[in-house]
């Protein structure tokens, strides 16, 4: 089981993140496309990314922009996001060489595909006097048509490369999202991320769905959290989560784990927590 770190806002450069990753003995960095410095044009400078990672013996995974919305009703928007995914997949293919060099065992066996993490965009809702109506639920057929296009194109773009797009839980999957995710999981190009802190902060409402599809779990975001008050991205040991149980499942799934704290201090504390187990 391999542990890595997220892109941290305290680190202004890739080199700063790499130096911290190496100092803490972690295996990879999840490059976050929410940051201006990790937009797809920057990630496409793969020679520079590879050269920098080689110096510390690490590799990368990628986290897509959280605003990604491949089901937007405006096709100009969806086309832009689909093109972003296509180009990100091409980047991941070129970065596989680092995973093969630093993310495999001595026999050369690599535990998991290189992952591209994505969130489900809830879409907008309309507020009525007595309820809120989610537009994707109202126009579910249109919503699912977009996911059919998305799955087909991702399958074509990924081909036989050892790359997977993994869907992460955030603040509770909507029912229409569960149906879309199940459709994606029918394809070998998709898997699941379990963010255990997000899960805790919303009362573990996604746990039944995640466990029903646990055979698709290949990626974890590991951080502590609490329900009341709802908190996540805490250092390991600072919240209410049974970290041992979550790590046991991650190990059973041979999953890759990002220690997804938001500060250097919390990341350092989490690494120390793992070493003390």
C-alpha cells in the first residue's frame, strides 16, 4: 500500500511539493488541477514533470478540477471539460513511466493503475416554495446521455493504457449521481475513490453505496474528520474516524492512499501517526 500527498497551498512551486514528498518518505503527489499552476497546459510539460520527480524518486497522480461538469446543458461548457479530460488522460499516459519506475514492487508489478480523480458535479437546483428541484434529476435522460458520451470517449482516449478515472465522494451522492456512477463502473476505465474525511463529515451517508461497490475501490483520500461539528482534512488522530479500519480496507483493496490534509504541519503529523501504528 503506497501513501502520497496532495498539492499543498503553502507550497508555491512543484519543486516545493516534491521536496516535502521526498523528505516525508512518501511515494507520490496528487497534482491538483484546481491550482492555476497545474492547469492542463502546465501538466503537458511532461518532460519537466518527469525530470523533477526523477530527482526524488516519486511519481504523480492527478486530481481534476472540482468544477468539472461533463453534463452541463451548455454544450460549449461540456466540450471544454471533455477536452480537458482528454488532454489530462494524454498527460497521465506520459507520466506512467514514473509510476512504473517508482510505484511498482521489486518484481516490477504495479499495484494499481495511474489514477485521475474526479468529483461529481451536482448541477443547479431550482428553489420552489416547498422544495428544491435538482435539474439533473428533472432531466435525467439528458444527464445520462452526457455520461454515455463521457464513458465512450474516455474508453477511446484511455485505450489499453494502465490509467483509470476514479470517482470521489464529497458531500453525499445524489440518487441520479449513483445511477451515473454505476454506469461508469461498468467500464474497466473507471473506479472509485473513498474520501474517508468527507464521508465522516456528512454522517457516512455514502458508506452503503461505497461498500456495495467496494470491488471498484482503488484510491483513498485519507484524513481525519468528525460529524458534529462536521470537519474533515484533519491530521490523522485528530478526529473521530476509525483510521485503522479504513486503512485495513485500503490494504485489502491494495489501494493507493493520499494523505489529504491541507497543511504541511497536518501532513507531517499524519505521517508520524502512520509510522507509530
